[in-house]
C-alpha cells in the first residue's frame, strides 16, 4: 500500500518495500512533520518506520513497538538500508 502524499512531499527514495520522502509543516503527513523532516514508510507494515532529520539521522520505531533504534545514512538509499537492518531487531 502506498501512502497518500501531497504534491510537495518530495520522494527521495523508492523501491518495492520502502519509500522515503520529505515532510514539513507546509507539506504534512499524518502529523509526523512535528518530529522529523524525512520519513521512511514501509509498505509491508503500512506505516512510517523511520523518522529522521535533514542530515538523515534519527530513529526506527515501527508503530506497533514501544522501543526505537537509531538509524542514519549519508543519503536516502543508505538511510533506507539502515532502517531495513533495524527492523530485523523487532
């Protein structure tokens, strides 16, 4: 399932499972714009799983779990790889 994005949500990375995109107060997505500027959405979970800032540093926290793991990358592809590895621990 794909998330419903607005025209201003810039897609940074997309593959069969994950999509990473920018969020902001001007281009919100389900309230996440308050805590991050880049969001990684997992189509398998049907939810946001990675919440990071503009430097691609943040955390992975699937909505069904209480704990979170740090994730990072120098670009969107590395970020998604980091999120994918973090999800293996849940």
